């Protein structure tokens, strides 16, 4: 009798479990088919309750006028190759370039980072891939993307060239990012504040990334004659890619990524997504989480260079850049670039030119000390570039705009920051875009006086 009751209880339990599974499956189906829906209010309440459990860390960027420091870490590139070139200007069958760093006081951390970058880069160049599927060359490059505050971010890309010299980039690019104070790798979630809506950021960024790619391809197909009709866009392809990304996202997972001073590039389900930090700056923690610490670098004697957050990243040829607001009425963007061909001797020291840049700033400060109702925007670019005779080319320019201080504070500063932080500027100092803006303003605004000094033929 007792045994019979046990069997009956087991049967009831099995039946109950099956019913539960069936009910759950039906609810999932009805929800997916939107035959039934859950209350938006209930969903929002659940999200708020979940968010309330997260303690904000206060590491988000407070303002686009915040600044970060360029560190004194030195970078250089090493090369590795295997096989013989087919002709002088060709690639080797295996052609590898990877970055190495120097200048950290802790050599254990420096050596650890260098070894990992080197090993990871060389691991992408597999000789067994040669001649498979018509492979002629394998080109791997590890390039520095970010080198500021306490962080280093490296992008490793792989390019395959076939027998017909067609080129194909490896779909997923590897990213390596480090906290220079510990040598530990930075996680994708570390780039954001604790309470950041990362999935929402990814969703919006994925849409913008895919839409821009689609429009770019559309314009190419249409021979750049697109009439701007948004109805011609096939949103279904964009939505499919977004669904694929969001389906593959989990906050606890780690994804391949790298970043520069303005953008984060992350790979989820073989899709590359570009996250523009400016659009989510109050949820971006990297600038404050890894703020520069003293005693980290061997060379800390030079003056710290402050640059506005989310500003254009400096290229390899930039040897000095200062973007700063001084005393609330002087905005400067000065740059020294060295285009001297590697191996050629440069008889002029950087200090001489940096002194020249500094003197231009001092002239402005003297003027403003006597004209307290004025403000100045100064762009000064000096380029070290030598012709075949060893003579310095005239590639320097000054753009100086004197304006009413109230206009500068209430209008101009926001516009110049918007210009500095936009995508199109790369690492340039004040360009024709900003000069054009000032010129147009001068025509209708008597508070601005524009002074330009360019070399002949500029």
C-alpha cells in the first residue's frame, strides 16, 4: 500500500512537471507572437528595481570640458617576417608588425605587456594557412589606438591576400587593452560606470553603425546619386543584424574590443559596433577610473599635457599637442608635428619649437591682461618637414580670433568644443572648417576679429 502511494505521488509529480513545462512553452510562444503582452509598467518597475540595486560609482565624465592627460609612455614597432618576397616592393608571405612599449618604471609590467602583445600578434600568422584557398600573403598588424592617462589599447588586424592580389580583412579584429598601473587587462564593462545602460548603448550604437554602413554601400551602388529618400533603405537587414548582436550580448561576457580617445569598437557575434563616447559621456568611466597616477612613468619631468576628453587622437607624427582653456578667456590648440623621414637627421630640437608655441600663447595672455573684456581663440600648427635640400618647408600656420568675452563664454566655447570632438577632425589642429566658421561669424558679428597667417600657397 505504502509503495503504491509512493508510485502514485511520483506519477502526479511527473504530470505536474510536464504541465508546467507546457504552460511555460505556450506563454513564451504567445509572448513572442505578441498574442499576449506583459505590462510595460511592470517591465519598467522591474528595471527600476534592478537598477536600484546598483550603486553609482561617480566615475562618469561630468562635462565635455573635462580634461585628461597624455602620458609619457614611449611606443615603437617591431617587425617579423617569414619566407621570400616575390619582388622588391611585395610583402613577405608572412609579414608581421607589432607595437612594443617602454617608459614604465615597473619593468615587470612593461615586459609582461610587451610579451603578450608580441605573442598574440605572432599567433595570428599561421604558416599552415599559406597556399590554402589561394592565400599568397598573411599580413598581421598590432597598432596603438590609445595611449593616455593609465591606459594602453592595441588593435590587432589580419589581412589575407590571395593569388589574384585580392585582399580580405579578418572579420573580427583582436583588441588588447591594459591598465598600465597594474598590467591587468581592462574588461569591456570597465569602460562604463556601474549603473550604465550598456545594452541600451550597444543597441543604439549598433543601429547607427549598421545604418551608416548601409547608407555608405547604398550610395556606392547608386553611384553617389542617392536622393535622400529614407524609404529606400532596407531596414530589415539592419534589424536582423541588431537582433543577432543583442541576442549574443550578456553583461557578464567578455568581448574583443579596443578604443581610442573618442570611440569604442566592440565585436559581438562577429559584428563590429562603433560606440561614440561623446553620445554617452556621463556613462563612460575610463577617463576617471584610470586617471593618471604619479610615479608610474620613468619620464615625469615634462609638463603634463591636458586635452579635452573625447578630443581627436594624436597621430604618430604629433610630438607635442596642447588643447586647453586658460583663465576662462583664452582657448588654445597648438601642435608640433614631425614629418621628418625616419633615419634622416633632424638638427633642430623639439624644445626650440615648443618654446615658439609657448611664446605665441604668452603674447595672447599679455594682450588679454590689458583688454579684460576680450577673449582669444588661438590655433598654432608647426610642422617639421624638410625638402630634398634639407631646407625646412613652410608648413606652419596661425589662426588667431579675438572676440568679445561674453560671446566667447556664452556661444563660442560650446561651438569650438563641438568642432574639436567631431569625427572628421582626426588629429588636426584648427582646420579650414573652423576658419570658415570664424570667417562667417566675422561677417555678421562685430564682436569677432579674425587674424590669419598662413604660409604661401596654403
